[in-house]
C-alpha cells in the first residue's frame, strides 16, 4: 500500500560507513501478525539512545558499531491484523498475500515466488551495506534458529541437520542469545516443543525455502539467525514490558558478537584498496566466496582459535597468513589483519554471485565428479604398472 520501510541507524557515524567499524542489523515484523519483535526493537532504540554517554558499555558499543534497526518489514501485514490473536492470521502476509520469509532467492532450489517490494528493498539494503551480523525477530515459538533453513545432499547429514561451513559460529551466536534471555535457554519452547539449550538448526526444525537468514549468509556475507521470541504471536499490550525485560540483555549481548573474529583491508602496492578480493578462512570456503567491499575491507566471524586466512586477487598469487584469534567482543574490535599485494597496481573488478541455487549446482557437480575421480585413480594405477 505504499508504506515506507523505516530504518533507524545508530552509532558514532550513523550517516555513513566508517572503515573498520562493522555494520549490524535487527529486522522485525516480517510476518505482520508477529508483533513482539516490532515493539521490543522500539524499546531497544530508546534504551540505546538514552544510555549513550551514561552507560560506558553502551557508549563503547555505539562508538565501535553501526547499528541498523528496522522495527517492521511488513507494515501492511501489521495494519491488516486488527484483532490481537496468538495464532495464525492473514496479517502474516504482505498486501499481495505473500509470505516474505519464503520470498528470497534460495541457495538450494529455484524459488518461483515473485519477489515482493519489501523483499527487494531488503535485498538492495543488504547489497548497499557491509553487514556482518544480523537477526530477524519472529513470534509463535521460543527459540534461536540458525542457518541452514534448507539443504540438499551437500549440506544435510544423516540426522536431518543442514550444516553450513560456519556451523560452530552459528551455534555460538544462537547460544549467546538464548543463554542471555530470561527463559529461552531452558529449551521448553511452546506447546510441548523441546529445543535443547533454546537453539535449533533451521532445517532440523522444519525445511524452509526462500528464507531471509540463508539469503543473508550466502549472498549478503552476513551471519543472520532467526529469533522466535513469544509463544503468542500478537499478545495483549500489557505483556509487552515483560517481553522487553526478558530480551533486553540478550539483544545487547548479541550485538557485541559482530566483533568476533578478524577484520582488515586488502590493498595494492600503492596502498589503494582492492575491492572484490576473496578473503576466507582456510577450510571453510563459502559457496559464494566472501569478498572485500569497495574500501577493500573484509570481516570474518570466527571463534577463538588458530586459522589460516587466505586472501586472493584473481590473476595473482594468494597470500596466506596464520593468525591466533581471541575473544575480543568485550573490547569491541575484532583482530585486525591487513593484506598488501605488492605486485598489484590495478583495482580488481567487481564480482557477484548469480542468484541461482548454488548448492543445487554444487550437488550436481559433486555427483558428476565422483565417477571421474575413480577413472583418474584407475588411469594412475595403469600408468604406474606400465612404468
């Protein structure tokens, strides 16, 4: 109906990206009848702006993080929900009757849903910012759910778990929220649902095609989890204050995780930034390689440990650096590690991944490669015999 999607940005430099400062976002109310997230994000905004300059932790957090908050992604659906209801209503969908959390390009199968204006706006937003960490807020359950929501033979284990290359980080992120929530960590859920430690792999819970969190991770280079914050989708207004109290600490502690891992810049021999250089941790490649932004920056969320970071500029020899990462979230700064390509004096061309089911292609390629590998082994044995 032409309603705008409003975003408030908070930080020391709210109007523009600042090199070295990671971008974070919260999105709520993409299902219009799930209202708790919408309300607690408004409370979060109020808490952050009134605490700045008074609370040293919040002050440091805002000085070192650019925080984007979208209280409602589906204002039409919210307006269509006239009567509060704990269960499903038509306000779940947007004005066109589409479920926005089934509307994004999918990494595993072709999503035939027509891209909605709200979805396209969020996709453009993700493309235009260097988001590192995110969460989207829902209702109807009490659990922190993490990627992947969909899967195929490449990612699904025999136990029905769809594992991403950064599964350890996602488990940590989900546990960070659940353990700091008033009751989510208990894992009791709603209606006899049971989620150990208050977390779940999305696919293990139920398969979902076209979800926003998988899109963020695959195409946005942004780690996102889904937070289900209330058994009742649209509770009475007098319960909202308690929901805010239950989530307040968890919301803040989760934002701090944007400072996990490592960050830095990739430059040429003249010190100029190199956009679209690939920077990834060895052993955890992404199906759509993670690349530097226009400032030559990269951000990788990694748990404490020893890693080999691989920086690659197409056409040149890769640079490998071994790093020891500690937990710097309390210092509000990930480990800084820059890369300089002394042979490069040109700016790398922008590269992007096609919005096709990338894991579907990978699955087919894996199946096609298997017999070829057997043939190669057989040929090697035959050659050895003849030699």
